[in-house]
């Protein structure tokens, strides 16, 4: 146990973080369960992993602030691994520096489906104080073979790896490895790790994954995960080659190729920062395209055709025309023909909105994002409510 002075140097408030939570868990559940420990604040962060048929499948974590460090310790000691909602709590001190520290982190492989987080914690706590631990589980809450143990003192992990590469655990042999990020930070010019998704069922093991990519170069390591989101099971993985040329060759040869009915998605593996930058860039591009686009609708419900739309906007610089059908509130399509017309510049789009004469063929309006439409509809409902109230 760390002394109080050392804790204050690490973080200013006696805070615990709870991970592995159900997406729909509420703050009131924590306030009730942690009432004996003088819980002062609770903040839940939710992460949506999939939205399918109006059902959310995701996870959440919670930050719990107590009045004293002693109460935070007592809460961690007595509430860790208790069931909250439909999952067991995994509690640890909130310490940003410890989270960033990778030296004390241990990767453990060899668990069976009936193992639990509490079993793993109790087994590895005899070697030293554990900052956090987590057993990887599927959506049903069963272990999928590996887990992570993060010791407060990095020397504990170092000594453990020096003395043991395997440990006997309830008749099973656990393999110990130092934790390494799945995706190292690499650039487009020197990447050796590739990402592959939508693998066929025949490639369901890491050995099969390595064998599949071995014709393109020497495979140093391969990791495979199964995904059961969106009511279907699929496989995705990471493959690390010895040379950059091997990885580049595999991407060029296999991306978009159909294997046993599955179209492979193969690309350079990106770390979290690179993925965030890519997503930010894509969002900015979407905003720029939307700012240059207008929404069109057929007045007479007559079918929209590219030739007719081009004729209507022949005096403007049209970049792209997309024609579809309107969707109703329940998500189904209607027979109303609608479309999106993107122009070369935002000034061109504003000129269309200002000077398009309209008529019997098309209704033209500004293209809105989902948030803008929600805000506009909410304002319309508010005005209607005020009207009927009056």
C-alpha cells in the first residue's frame, strides 16, 4: 500500500476507476453501492462499439471520487470483483502516470473459459502489489485465453520474467511475456505490421493466419481476435513481417481479394494516435463536402435522373450527383426521389441557394448533418407546442 504523501504526489484526489462495465449502467447504482465509503463524485464514460437494429453494444468506465484515501482503499478492497449490473467490477487507483508506464505490465496467456478476474488477481497478487489486472473476455463474460497484470513496482514484473517464463496455475501452464503494444508506431515508408479484417472461418487460429501470409514474406508474429458484434462472428488480426517490403507486398496482393466468400480488408496497421488523426481528417473532409452540397427533392415525385439534374444546374460547376430515395422515421425507404448535388466550391453552393429559381421539378435546400436536423426539428416541435398551448 502506498503512503498518503506518495499518493498526493501521484494524483490530487482519492479516485478509483472502474472498468469492464455494462454500457447502460447508471451513476445511482454506484452511489448506492459505495454509500458506506463516502463516495463524493461519480462520472461514467460510455463507449459505443456497435449500433445494430437500434441496439447498443458497448462498454463503459466510471471514475469514483471519495472523501479520503482510506475510504478509497477500503472501497477497492471490499468492492473489487463484486457484480455491478451484469458484470463484475474491476477497480484500480486512477493514476495517469501508472497507466502510461509499460515496464510493469505483464501479458499472460493460457487461461481457460471458466477462469475469472478474481482468480487471476488472487494468483498474481502473491508476487507483488497489483495496480490493475484484466482477463480478456467475450460478450458472454467467458475468458478467451489471455489477460494482463500491471504491477505497481516494475521490478516485480522484471524479476518474475527472469525467474519464470511459465507458471503452474490450477493444473494449467501459463505463458508469461512482457507487454508490448499490438501496433507499434510506424510510418507509411517503413511499416512492417499490417491489419486484416473479414477473415474466413477457416483462418481461426494464429498459426493459420501466419501460414496464410507466409508466402509474402517472413512472418515474425501474428495475433487473431474474434468479433461477435452486429449479431455475426468474424475474425480480424495483426501480422508483423520481418521486412517492410514483405508487408507492402501482402497489402497490395490481398486487399479486396475474395477468399472463401469473404472480401479481405488488408491495410497498414495504425496505432491509436494515427487512427484518431485519420478519423479527424475524414471528419473534416466530410464537413468540407457537406458545405459544398445541396439537398434536392423531386416536387412531382417523378424519378430523378442524372441528365435532368445536370440540365437544371448546367450553369453551375457540378462535381458530383447522388440520387437515392428518402427514408421515413422508422428507417425504411419511401418513394420520394431525393438526391445530393456537390459543387466545386462553397461559394458555388451558396450561389445556388440564393439564385436557383425553383419551379415544378426540384426543391433545393441546404444539406444538413444529423445534429443540425435534430436541432431544427426540436425547434419546430417547441414552436408547435407553444402554439397549441396558446
